[in-house]
C-alpha cells in the first residue's frame, strides 16, 4: 500500500479549497477574508503590489465567489484582472502571459453545480506551493490585526477581454491537421464550451459538439468526462471516428473510440509515451498494472505517485520527466504546459495517433486492463478510518494474499469525506471480496 505524508491543512486540499457554495467555508464573507489573506502572502512574497488574474467555469455561484475574492484582494492592495469563463489551464496560461503574481480558478472541476472551489496558481502557472497555501491559511488568523489600506493603496479591478482568444491561439499552435476527421465533442456545459469547438474546427475537424449551452446549473449534469454514455451513443450511431469529452473546468480529457469504448488516461499515457520516446512516465497508484507491463515492454519505466495531479507533477519534476497523469484523463505534458489541459491532451493524443499510424480502436484493444475495483466509503474522519488497526491488518493480509498478482491501495479522498478502497488483481470475484471486506471495516470507523 502506498502512503504519502501531506502537510496538515484546514482548508486547502489537493486541489484548492472545495465545498458547497454558500456553505462554510465557501461563504461570501469567508472568501473575502481568503482574498485578504492571499493578498498579504502574495505581496510579502513578491515584495510589492501584486496582480492576480481570476477565471471561472460556468457555475451559478462563480460570480458571487469571484466578487468576494476580488473584494478581499483589492482591499489589501492587489490589482485584479477578470478573465471571465475560461478553462483552468487557460488561467494558468494567462497568469504567465500577463506576468501576474498569481492566478485563481473558481471551479469544482467534475463536481455537480452546487459545489465550487478556489484554486491558486503561482506566477509560473503551476499550482501554488504547499508552503504558500499554508501561509495563506495562517494569515487568515491575523487579518484583524492588520492596519487598514485606503486611498490609492487600494487595488483595482479590470476585465481582460482577450483571454479566450489568446489561449485558443496557443492551442492552435499545438494542433495537428484534423482535416477529414469526424469528431463528436462533449463540452460538459463547462468552461470549454466555446474554446474547445473553436480550436478543433480551426484544425479542420468535422465536428459535432454537444453540451455547449451552460445555464449555471447544468455543468457536468449527465455529461462530460464522468458521464460518457451519451457521447458513446452519438459516436456509434453517427459513425464518428471518435469522441472526446472534457470535465467542467476542462483540465482533463477522455475519448471514446469509433465503437463507443472509453479510452482513458492509462491508454493516453501509453500512446503518448511511445510517440514521444519518453524515458520515464509518472502515473498514480490507481493506474492499472496493464499500463506498467506495456511500458516495460517498450523499455519505459513507470513511476507511481499519490493520487492528485500535484503529486504527479512533483514526481515529474524530481525525475526531470515530461509525461504523467491519471486514469481520469488529467495528463501532464510539462514541456508544453505546467498544468493539466484537456484540450491540449486531446490535440497531442490525436497527433500521436497520426504519428504512430494507429487508431483509438487499436489502442483500446491492445491495453487489456487487469480487473480493478474501487469502493468509496463515506466517513467522518478520513485519517482515523485509514489508520484503524483492524483496517491496516486487513490491508496487510490482502497484500500478502495478492503478492505478485495484484495491488491494494487505501487512501482518503483529497476533496470529499471519503476513503477510497482500490483492489486490483487477475480474478474479479477475488478482488471484489477483498475490497468489500476492507470497505466494511472502514465503514465501522
């Protein structure tokens, strides 16, 4: 079982602050204070007046949280630039392009519309470091002791209307020639609803885009990368070459082949590793053993990281590697972008297919997955449930039982009050039995 030690946080998880919008902590008054605390930390780190760019997805609550955060930032002297609705990687790109001290994304990714979140990027476009996030949390406790900021020292707010165009122009430089390729695209009623179709059409694809009419409440609702059934049906019935789906903030992408089979992150890592001649690939503990075997056959070692793209990113940097990702379709190409980008992932994967002269159908059939089961157990205290002696003993017994034939991974969710029990092995009935046994012990906690 893989265990990773992470600094204790009150608010920041593996992907920023996340929760139900309007409930603690994502209330307007708390987010205002978060903006004030972030301003204090960012200006101390930068040694002067800071500029922060803010983008969001299409959730109804995005406007409220954006206004509250901007009020907090400007009240402590930070200048704010609104980017509007933009994919998470677009905010990362504009943070670098505009030379801002930080970027902020207001999104809860693949979660339902009631949820929202706040995620910070540093000036390099990478997720803010653990150290700075912990400093922001500490600063929340000392805001009342700060002297007032007034007059010309207050920050300003401006709208940047060229954000989507500039991000789209970058993506176009990464796109292969898609002329003649018939593509169905699911935009999840999210942040990619304009820019995704725009880029694929500019590359020459014969495109049919669905879920491109966000109303603030339909983001990810029975659509997007977590609900692929409708896209698969459209691809099969419409005779499309393939389908591609993004999540709400478009930092991940999944495909379906011409038969409607899902092609996920493990497939994309294998495909791109081969096409790029990578000397190593980083995946998480959740990636299937079949990927590891196929990469070994190609002479490419697989390094495993904890679940969460920030941990994949850390391992890539530690090994001076470029390619890594998760089964969810959150793939990192660090020589192209410092953060996961669903549209970029789709474009580079289609370029890799062309380079290798293969198809998604062939890729899907080649990578035959080992049976894997994942059981989510809702708990009050994630850490206590995982460390319960009976749970640890059951995990150790399962690992001994599967020794050399499979894997067990037990981990607390980074964004929800869940413990995830994953078991992988050659026999479906056996791994189901093991997973349910461990999950039952977790639930008792």
